[in-house]
């Protein structure tokens, strides 16, 4: 399987904190059957670092985007974003979206950066093939989906990462036409509603991720940082939740990952 969402540029994986650095992280992941990763960018500077990691490791790909909680870290160099997205090792835009859980950055600023980013993506798509879009949506489904619906972008090319919403939120994103991705949150004792929501998703509309270095799954919740190998733990719990053999779930997840991101590993 592939960890479809992690942050390998974060200092948690630097050689001063993590012996062996990213290379060692990837080796540990492969030993657990997680044979590839997509490292997700948070700013127009971070995406350059993400691309460097993807170029250095054949089992890593990257994205290019401005996270809503980094909306105040401008100026945002959209041209730089365009240069990164044009590289073959960059497989998606994002992560981008809205976060209503925190007061900062202010909602107005988050929305302005989001709309600028979506406008840039739509303009870029006129000149080349459409790449998918990774969404950050925390307590913001009612705000974000109408914004996305007003664009010319195909809803099936969006994935709502790290789902932490309700059954109603899940129904809304599925009705919109998007995919969804699950982290270690689905393994937590207090996440019964998220597990119920996970049962609603069609077999070809979900993926698995870590959001590393955050959200280590149970029974490793106290382990910091989370690492991509832990996607295997979340996948096993998700198979239990959905009532299918683990092998079946992995086949489903891999098929969706290949279709959505255009990546696969042997």
C-alpha cells in the first residue's frame, strides 16, 4: 500500500531528530508493507522541499499547495507552485481548504488564499492535464463544499483527507462526488462516529494515510512522531470496521490510489 498523505519535510524526520532521516523512515515503512508515500506540502516554499525529497526517493511523490493554517505565511508564490506541479514527481495540488477549528489564521484570510489558489489551479488546468486536489476540511464542510462547487473543477478529482466529520458530513462529500481518506483517527476509542461514517463509503472512493508526523493510530497513539509504516495499522482497523479481509481492503485502496493519483509501487 501507499501512505497517501504524510509530511516528510517536517523537522521530525530531519537527521538531528530521526537517525537515518527520511531514508530510514522509508525503510521502516517498506518493512511493514507501506511501499510508497506522498509527501504533502503546506506552503509555496515547502513544496520545493517536498519535490526535492520526491526526486531523491523513487518511492515518494509530492504535492504543491498552501495549507489553510499556513494562509498567513505569505507572500504566496503561485508561480513557484506552478513550477512544482509541472514536475512528474508532483502528483497533486494541496493540501488546501478551510479550517474552522482554530481562530488563526482568520477565516477571511483562509478563504481569500483558498480562492486565489483555486483560481490559479483552474487557470493552470486550461494549459495542461488535470491533477487531483488534496483537501483539508476541519469543521468546514458547510463552507468549503459550496466554494468547490462553484469552480469548474471535477468533484471526483478532490479527496477530503483525514476525515474527522460526522455521518452527515460523509454523506455530503460523497454526494458532492469526492473521495475521502482515513488516518489513525478511525482507530481511536472516541471515534465511533467516524467509524460509522467509514462504513458508508463505496469501495472505490477511499484511501488510507497517516498525516504523519501527527495522529499515530492505536495501539501506538503515544508514539511520536507518527511514521508512514503506521498506515498499515490504520488499514487493518479499517478492514475490521468495514467487515472485509485485509487483503481485500488493500486491493481496493491500491486501485483507488492508482486511479486517483496515478501512482503505484511493486
